[in-house]
C-alpha cells in the first residue's frame, strides 16, 4: 500500500537529483562560474567603493549597487545560463530522454534554474555584507528587495525557457537573448531617467523596471521618479508603493509562463 509520505518523497527525489546534476555541470563550466561571480559581485562593488571614496555611503548608493547586482545576476547568471543549458540539453536529446523517467516536466524545466538561483543568493549575501558592513543606512524594506530578486529569478528563468524555443543551439543563444537583454536594460533607473517621457512611461512596464523599482523602494524608500528629492518613504508607505511594480512583475511572470507552456520544445525538429 502506498502512503502519502513515500508519494511526497517520490515527487521530490527527481527534482533533487536533477538539481544536483545541474549544479555539478554548472560548477564544472569555468566560464559560467566566472560570469556568475566576477560580474554580479565585482562590478557592483567596484561602483559602490568608487562612489564611497568621495562621500559617506548613502541609501542611494545602496540602491544603485543592488540594481547593478540584480541586472547582472538576472541576465548573465540566471537568464543566459538557463537558456544555454536548456538549449544544449535539448540539442543533445537529454530533455527527451529525461521525460521517459519518473521526473515531471516542471521538474526537468526547473532544475537548470537552481544553480543560478544559488549563485544569485550567494552574490546578494556578499554584496549586502559589504554595503551594510561599511556603514550604509539599513534598508527601509528588506522584504521588497527579497521579492525583487526572487520574483526576478523566477521571471527570467521562465523567459529563458521561452526563448529556448526559438534558439537552435548554444551559439545561437547569443543572438536570441539580445531582445530580452535590451528590454531589461531599458528598465534600469538611470536609462529611464534620460528617456523622453512617453518612452520612459513604456519602459516603466518592462520586466526589469519592476525589479529596479522594488529594489529602490527597499533600499532607499524612494522610486527613481523622485529619487532626487529628500522625501524617503517609511516601511508602510513602501509597501503601498510596491503595488505597481509587484503587479508588473507578476503580470510578466504569468505571460512568460503561458508562453513557455505553449512554445517550449523538448526535442529539435530538423
């Protein structure tokens, strides 16, 4: 007789095994490891330390640092690594073979996202330790930062799965990933700040704009739209202001999930 506990174990075991295998493959790829550590840690910390030489660390500096961390981690660690790994697995016939085993489809799709999520968490811990260990004012709403990074990790993993349907091989990923990367960069607060008003309003609804706004609210209690003012919001007000970016992030996540379910390919078609 089958009980509930063994059934739960049965469902968890394939995901754990697949995630472990993906982590080992990720760790053996020197290029991915380099990109997952030097970019998300080195560039944001260099920017923060250079800015800190001439002034006391501020919440605005923390906002810029964490925004750079999020951009580099979500694009180059999460999005690009999942895209290249899934595309390679498909072209080698691995995905098709995995479907004949006990793993569910969602477990096969989720496993390649685990290494990037682990590395993003580790990079975030390093950045937070340095930024807030040097006297930067504490974040106004840490929960908003967590939601931005976790939600961004889920969203960009789904976007990678969706993009893989239009990517023939790992080399082609350099081309097919460009639209997502360009759109993501348009969501940076610094770029939105110099765009014409209408374009800036459109950019406010891009995926990374939602991540950027949540990080800005969480670190400094301000939105990029009025970041130059001295009016920082309190915790309760940041929760209210987080409604729009959170809704934007959720909407893009649902759209990416629907697109993935409709377009994801398990095997090459000629």
